[in-house]
């Protein structure tokens, strides 16, 4: 993905033999690697390294099955959160564009 001030690379798969949910961000002066939903490693200038723990998401957002049960049982009204249809449709549009781009070697503009 190309943006005016950044480039993003997505490596998506539903065929891993185990869960991979990491994210890497490379900046001009450092690097962040979210290993999972709470652990973030950093590497900054002069090779300084660190690890921080992110605050866990509050229930029911921390567990997809608990979230689904809350929606089904009318205990939660889904809005524009990360599990919403709106965001999942955006993700699918991006992944479809990436697949088409990889197939024909051309940029797909969204």
C-alpha cells in the first residue's frame, strides 16, 4: 500500500499452522514490533532496545467469541469497532486489491 508519506506491506494468510498476529512498523528513526496483542519491542537510534506491554483491550473486545455472544444476546450494539462489518469490508477490499495487483503486477488504486 502506498500513502503520501508511507508505504505498507501486508502479508495476509489464513493458512498458517498457528496464530500469527504481529505487526512491524519501520520509521525514519526507529522500529516497533508488536509481537502479539500486548508485547511491543522497539529498537531506536544507537541500537537502544526495549519492550513494553500494551494495555489489554477491555471485555468483550478482548475475545472474539465473547464479543460475538454479547452482540447476539443484545448486550452490545456493534458500531464502527474493529470487528464491524464496515471495517471488515475495507479489509477485504484492500486484500482483494493486493491479490489483483500481485496477479497482474500493476498498481490498484482504491
